[in-house]
C-alpha cells in the first residue's frame, strides 16, 4: 500500500495594521539610511505590531483565512502546531491560546521552537501526524512579534525584522499532491551567533538582564550571513535529492525572506532562475517563522502557484536550524 501524503488545503496570513518604512527609523533616532538597508538587505518596509496586536491575534487572523480557504471548521482540527520565537507568554504555549481563540476544542496544540526554519519543522511534524494516522487535519502556523525581542537601540538588528503570521491547513491528500520530500537540520554549537542570552531559565529576568539588554536578540551578522548561504544551499540539495528532482524541475522557489543577497545566492546554488523565486522581503523584512508561510500564501493568492506546480521551500535561522521541503500543488 502506498504511503499517504499530507497536502496543503488552504493558506492564510495575518499582519499588523502599521507599516514602518526605512525612512521611519530617523523618527525614532536610529542612525541609518534607506540606502544602507536596501543595499545590504533589500528591505524597504516591515509591518510592526502595535498595542492589542499579539503573536496569537496575528496567528488567529492567518488561521481563520487558511481554514476558510480549506473549507475546514474549528471542530475538524485535530492538531495545531505553532512555530514561534516570540510566544505571547512563556507558559503555556501560544498554540493553546490560538486554540481557545479559534474554538478548536478537539485539537492537541503545542509550540515548536526552530526559529526562522520553524514553519518547515512544524509542517514536517504535521506530515508525520497525518501519515501515521494520528491526525487527519493539522493547522500549521508561523507567527512572530519580532518587534518585541529586537533591541530598538541596535541599528544592526532592528532594521532587519518585522511582525506577522502565516498559516496552512494540512490534510491527507487524495491525489499525488502534497509533501514530496522534507529535510531538517540543526547545529547547536553555533547557537551564540544568533540568540537571546538573558531572560530564560538559565539567566532569569532580573535588573542585570534589564540593564545590559541581554534579553534582546544578539547577532553576529556576517557569520550568520555565511552560514545562511551555506546551509540554505545544502537544504535545497537535500530536498531535491529526496524528491528525485533537480532545480530545473522547480516551478517556484520560496526561500526564507531575510536578505535579498542570501536569496540570490540560494537560487543560484539551486539552479533556479530568479524569475522562479518568490521575493517579498522588500515589503515584510524578516518575519522569522512567518516568512515562508506568508510568501506561500501570497504566491497561492496571486497565482504564482498553479495546480500541478512543484514548489521548493527553504529556510534558515537561529540554532542554527535549517530546513527544506518540496511540495506538489
Ligand atoms: N545603518 C547604517 N549602518 C549600519 C547599520 C545600519 N542599520 N547597521 C550596521 N551599520 C554599520 C556598522 O556599524 C558597520 O560600521 P563600521 O564599518 O563603521 O563599523 C558597517 O555598517 C558594516 O557593518 P557589518 O555588520 O559588517 O555589515 P554587513 O555588510 O555584514 O551587513 C547585515 C550587516 C546585518 C545586513 C548582514 O551581515 C546580514 O544580512 N547578515 C545576515 C543577517 C540575517 O539575515 N539574519 C537572520 C538570519 S535568519
């Protein structure tokens, strides 16, 4: 008997109302320019959550849209797997707040911490649940309020990130569509190149942590850049091998939207021409685990992904973690 396949039945996205452009940094006293940010990263603007907008509320907006497009009611959801580096509270998981918000009372709900690669990690967990018969319908969400953990006094990081959420409903596929291959990797020996030193259980929140701002994201930008290029290339190779495909078979590459130069290097390595690469980093900045599902949702909505197309997802982030997935639509 053929192994069942998990496929996307619907996607959605949820964004804050407010947009912050590169020019807005001057208004909050950050010494930077539109030229510097655009040249180094390709980012022109990002969405920033304001009062009342949370990781859960953005996730709920994305999830409702995904469920509506999938034709799935809250009561049909067996599991919610939510990826976030910015949970609304440290306990319990943001996924259970989302569950309550949606009224998905039958679901098992839990968070995944795999940073910017988190959506692909979460989708792989969903695939495992579906193909082993643990669940039939799984809601997978990447939701981030990055503005709550970046240091607004550090110009080398605060210009890079944005807030938002993307969601996808995965179900058991009836046809030969869905996840064809997946690849997940991590390297914890490099954790200190992109991390939040303070505020967790080993350095609990206290006056010192507050004073030295160690609860904010710290990043060795150049090192992260090098590893991102190398790891995303590796991940593309592995997922393509797993699906027995080459870059030429890919109709659309959706890379993690962190930096235009990393995206271009990834596409070149994977042998996918830039016309077949989905780019929205200019409008969103780096939304961590929300980046891939937001791009996926846009690409489905605007017709860049059509029936029968083969799509490669690839992402890299803190941990380091990196991951890739080939899907047929
Ligand atoms: N505006 C203006 N100047 C800035 C700046 C900003 N926002 N941020 C840093 N600079 C300055 C630095 O102070 C430094 O000045 P100096 O030479 O006088 O010391 C100079 O620009 C170069 O800094 P550097 O950090 O070496 O720049 P870079 O070319 O490596 O670009 C990044 C910085 C962050 C854009 C780049 O390293 C990068 O994109 N890294 C990957 C980050 C990423 O994507 N992380 C998430 C992965 S999931």
